[in-house]
C-alpha cells in the first residue's frame, strides 16, 4: 500500500483507468491514512468522509463510462481558503469557524468538473497571513520531516499533507510565497502561476493584486497535470486572463541544452545560510550537467520587496477583511452593547493577532496623510522591482535561487518576532509583486535533515518551460521521491 | 449686511440597468427583503466584482449629453467605512479619474438663463437599507438595493439660491430621464440630492464654510432645506458666530436641518484603487456609437421649437420638460407641420388637463398622437369647430368608435356647415325674421351684428363655420 | 516617523477593532519595528516612476447587463448570525 501513497498522479490515473482500483477505494485509503496520521500533523481542518466518498462514487461512474480525464477520481486536498459548497470553509480563522460555504470557488468547480474528489480542507495560516502555519485558529501544523519544525505557510497544511502522503496532491495559494515557501520547507514541489491564470473567484482574498492559486504536489509532472485543471478563464474574476488553453505537460521531456539560468547576485549574498547554499549549488551543478549554463544577473531592488510587500499586502488586506463584521455570516461576538461595540468586539475576538496586526498596518498606510508616502510609494517601487526582472530576462531564460534563506525553523522560534518571520519571504514576494510565475522544487537537505527548496522564477506565462526545467532535474535526481515516513 | 448663498449639488441617480453594477442580481424595486442580494452583493468571502456594461454606457450617455470629457482610462476605488448596509465594509466608487469629467447644464430662473458647471460624474454602487422598525430593539438590514448602479453627479458651487438649485435639479432630473439612463422615480429613491450650502457677504470672493445636507428626496425638500440652512448660517454669522463644517440631515417633519456628524468625526475613507477591478478603457468607437444613438437633447429641441416651429419660449420649455411630452408633441406635429401652435395649445391645454385630472402620465394617455393629429386636422381644415372638437376629444378619450375621429364627428353630427349656399340660405331666413335688428345695424348699432350671428349659429345648432357666417352676413348687410 | 499609542488606538478605531491599553502598547512596539523596515523605501527616488496597481497591464472586462442570479436567500441566511423576516438583524442603527 506504500506504493499507492507514493504513486504519481499519472500512476494513479492509470490504475483508475485500468480498474486496478476504484476512486472509492483510493479515497477510502487516503481518508484512513488521514484519520490515522492527521492528529500528529494537524494538516487538515475539515475531513468529511461522506462528501468525499459521494464524489468518489460519482467519479467511479465517470470512469466506468469512459468519460474520465487525467484527474478523474483522484482525491485532492483543498486549502481551506477555497470556498466549497457545503464544506466548512474557515480560512484558518475563528471568524469563519462556522462558515459553511453556499457556493463553490472557480478552482473547486474546475476540480469538480473533471471529477476529482475533494479529500478535505487543509490547515493554513489565518487568512493566509503567515509563513509558519502558527497563526491558524486551528493550531500549528507539524513539518513531517521534523515535528519540531514548522511546515512553512501559509499553505502549511497542504505542504504537510503532500509530504506526509496524506493526499496525492493539494491546492495552495500564494500571496508572498505561501505555496513555494511551505513546499520548500516540506520537501515538495509547488508552483504559483502567472497572476491571472487561476481564478480568484471563491478564493478568500488576502491581497487581491498578489493572490494566486496553484498546485502543490510531489513532482513537476504532477504539477503540470494539476495546472491543466486549475488554469482557465473565469468571467467572474475581472483579473482572470483570457488566453488559449495550454497543455502544461507538453514540454516536460525537452532537453535543457542551451538553457540560460540567471542567478541574481542579490539572492546569493548574505542572508542565505550555508546549508541552503550548498544544496542550491549542488542543484545548479546538476543543471550544468543537464546542459544548462548559468549567468549572473542583477535584481538591484531585491531588498525593497519586503517593505513594498508589507505596505501593499496589508493595505489590500485591511480593506478585503472589512466584510468580516458579524452581520451576514461568520463569527459574531457573544455579548456586545451597541452596533459599534458589536463590530469592534466581533473583529477583536474573531481575528487573531497577526491578522489584526496586518489590518492595522494596512489601515495606517491608507489613512489620510500617509497614502502617498506609503501606498503610492510602494506601488512605484513595485514597478521598479518589475523592471529589474524585465531587464534580467534579457540575459537569461529563467531565474534560480533559494526559495528560503534557511531550512524550516522550529515551532515558536519566530512567532514572537514578526519582522524575522516576514524576512523569510525575502526571495519569494517579488514574484507576487511582479505577477511572475515561480515554483519551488526539493533539492536536498540542510541542517537537521530539513528540506531545501530551489526557487525557479519564469518569465510571464512560461509555466510549461519552468515545469520542463523542474522535470528534467527530477528525472536525474530523487529528492522529490523521498518521503519522511 | 447683504448675504450671498452658494450652493453645489451632489445628485445620486440610480441607473436603469436590469442587473447590478458588479453582479448579475436584479435591480427591480420592491422585492421581498434580501431576495435580490446574491453572494456578491452579500460580500461573501471570496466573491469578486465584474463591471456591468450597461452602467458604463449610461454614464457615457450622460457625459455626452452635458458636453463633458469621458475619461479613459477611468479607475474604480474603494471607499472604506463600516456600516451594516455596506456589506463589504467598503463602497466601490470612483475617486481620481471618474468616468465623466466636467460638462455643464443650462438652467432658467425667472426668465434668466444661467450655465451651471459640473465637476464630475462617477459610477458607484448603492448601499442596502437599514429598516428602523423595531425588531426587539434591533434593526433589520435589507441588501436588495446593495450594488444598484449609481451615477453621482457633482456640480460646481455655481448655484446662488434655492430656486436655482431646484431649477438645476429639475433640469437634471428631466435630462437623465430624457436620455433614458434613470427612471427618475424620487419616491423610490432613484434620484437623491445632497446640497453643499454656504453663505458669504455679497462681494466677497472667498467661499464661506459649507455644510452638507443629506437626504433631500424631493424638490420641495431641497428648496426648504436650503432656505432653512442658509437662514441658520446667516443668523449664526450675524450673531458673530462661526459656521462649523459638518454634515447635516434635513428633517422634513420639523422643516429644519440638524447635525449628523461633524468634520472631526468625519470618516477617513482610505480611498485606494480597487485591486479587484482593472482600469476601465472606453474606446472612441464606443463613444461614437453611443453618441449616434443619443436622442436629440432637450435644449436643442427647445431651441428648435422656437426657431423652426415659431413657438413661444414658454411653450417650447413646457413641451420639452420631459422626453415623453416632447415626443408626443413631435409625433403630433409631424402630421400637421404647419399647425405647431394648434398642436402645442391642445397638448398643453386639454391633453395635460385631462392627464392631471386622471392622475396619469402622458405615455398612458388614451389618445395617441395620431388620433390627436386626426382631430386637429379636422379643426384646421374647417370640418369642425373648436367647440365641437372638445366633444370629439371627450369621445376619443373614452375610446368611442375605435377612436376614429371622422366616425365620431359623423355620429355626433358635429360637422360644420361650410357650404356657402347652405349658409346663405339660413342667413336670408334669419334676416327676414329680424328686420328690426337689420335696421339697427344699418343705423350704426354694431351690437346688432353679434345678435344676428348668435341667431344664425342657433339656427344651425352651432355647426355653421363662424368665419364664413361673419363674412357672408357682413356682405349681405352692407348691400 | 514615530508612532504613538494614540496612533495605534486611532488606527484600531478606524479598523473597528477593539483594543485595550496593554494590547495597544504591545502593538506599538511591533508596528514601530515593522515601520522601521518599511521606511527603507523612502531612500529610493521614485519621482519619475508611475505607480503599479496590477501585475498585468490589461483593462477591465465588461459584463452584459443581464440578470443571471436567482434568489438564494434561504441558503445565504442559513449561515447568518441573526435573521428575522428575511432581514439581517443588527443592534439598532442610529443615523
């Protein structure tokens, strides 16, 4: 049965198509494993066997009728940020601890349409604000490689679920690194596509202009299959892009001869720990062996990405989270006086400290007299950061570096120091500010045998190329196949 | 001291779209609470706005009809504040770069024409409603109206009296209905005014401190609120006091304004561009297409009625006070191009009086323009007298004889006697029967003429053409 | 720029989040640190740079004016804290 949990999506799909196993059986196996192991990891907030199995049975009918697609019948763990009809959808917050969504997110609809099974809702930092999964109202998620360590965040539950083989694959969302950073810390693969490719409809907003959904899985090949389902125009999202449908698996087998990998000198400067640097160097050597060449590029505004991010993301968040007021859904304070008191108590009690902190930052930077100095300034710098990448891509095809400056830190180690926590997004947030696609793949281990992730940033809409680059590496290495259990 | 009142108006017009500005929910008025509030209007977690083309089209129409600039791109911004009727905790509006910039409107007060400049008009969403009936000490929220498209039209402080403000509001009200972007129903809140009022010593250039009066939902309240507010400010200043900038509410029952919130506790709205919406580009092609579909504007039509149809300025203004009336007149005069004055008189007289009496609007008038034109044709060609025409009008109104004018005239025997021979004969009979009056007339008693006319009309049961009677009688008496 | 406890309380008030003195003090320390980081932005001259609001330079797509939503009141109010007669109930709204 170990092979089942370690199987690739392609292998599972073949087994389902060949009637070696039914979706109901497959789903049941994963549900059993979740029941057994989740108490240790806390990767899932909600598991609903009845609803999952109903979908599995429907998938079995599709499979029997020969109308199956690549992911039909395959259980997928959904980040609890995606609204799913009839499912508790908490976004990791007390505020939504009683919110059973009456509608499906665009991403959920696409998985439903292809006949995938919703395996459960994964734990996450509250409203996706965090880099360690410690801000969740539903408690800390443990890193399957080392239970003392955080899994990263905000898609920590998703990364943990895939790494611990509690799910064949998962969805995540990435506003400043929330797919890539936990993927790196848990030793799995994850990709944030170009902004606008995956529908944000029904994906609970953190920072609208930065949020982007994406898949998290064991390998690049799995990611390609997942992207084929997740990417697509959604008329309900004004920022969703109308583009021709792509098959993200199409370039997986291409050789990497002549590929120019840009290495930003700012990413290889101080800040990166020795163990991470070693793993990254080894990975780059592997790429050189695969025929790629590396060139030094420069992204001079790199140090600005964190301050810019911590103006823009909280500003948008402060407004996006205003709808949580205890009037129409969600948590309402137990006791209160007048209307204003009801609002203030509801929001004080319903939000955790990190969310409140960011709402306050955002409120402040938008407030009268500060808007130009902070918000507009940050938007101008955002353009300079984007320009850095445009310039860099004149000299290279793809950019690589570490996903995170260090391997996973311990639970509690940074939770009292928001700035240290924020700095763990140093390499990842630029991709959100620019909208560029970026991914992380496992490239070995650092101190305490904790995983290291290689960050691959592509040019706009070059996901197929990035997956090819990642896949070729995974053809000659087996980091992605290693499991902590 | 002589005081000058300075007024600027902000008018919220509800745009007459089928669906809401950012969702596909219906905008129909009067539905059961919250049955037209979809997940987007309710601001459920994760939902997103998509802009309604119909709302943008209406904003462009307005801009073109006031000679404004259509901004492209224009930007949607979030206005952040908490209120239970505002589900997202922010209103999607426009701040910098509204869709419509500038433009102007001509008004007329006491025969004096004045141009009022517009600052801007921007698209935004309406809020829901708080119902203040008592639910065990709580309020009920109905979000059906949340997300209804509004065009907020902001004027420069160019108005100098409540009469000018009302004239401006009425002109605007007529215009938005004329171009078909708003139903103008003030009872249902489709056209709502806020007034910024200040006073200054006459001759002073600097504006005084202004107060904004909210909640002015009729022209009468607008007038009364401005008058009250100006008086209040003047009284304070004359007592040596100072005006405090604030938002005030007009209480129609007490006919007074009272403080709603002061500048100190005014909201810090934290406007910023809505990241869920992209810059709105409006192509010259689209603007051109809308421009070509715009109806002839009221001002243009009013001028044309004077210059081409030789109507008086008063008649032209009344007939263009609404698109429906003007179109009714237009359809009537099309049949009788040389009788514009006759058409105008009948529409402004009998038609309007009867509509008023029955409390209906002109689109529901039982006499359609073609029927009225048929009736007026019979007056102008001498078939019936003006008096007889009133009877035909009655019949038409009540739908008699399939509203066939000639059939009604025939059935009622209202046809005028215009045959010279027939009239001649009757006159001869009357003259013979009244030798004394004939003699009186010939002796210079002019009155006797009218008496003879009366007798002739009586003898024809009023059907003789009076003009002919006059001419023939005169000729005979002077023989 | 120096933040004060008064600022923190004012912001919390704008954000409609109840905050007591101790929380405001603790928040002040954290926000001060974060704003020190944010202030590093000011060193860069951006006078000739246009602000960037969106990752893609695309324009707003428009929806046809059609009613596409049906009445979902029951489903939506099933998850509401307090409703009566189809209305969402809140403490008395005073204008």
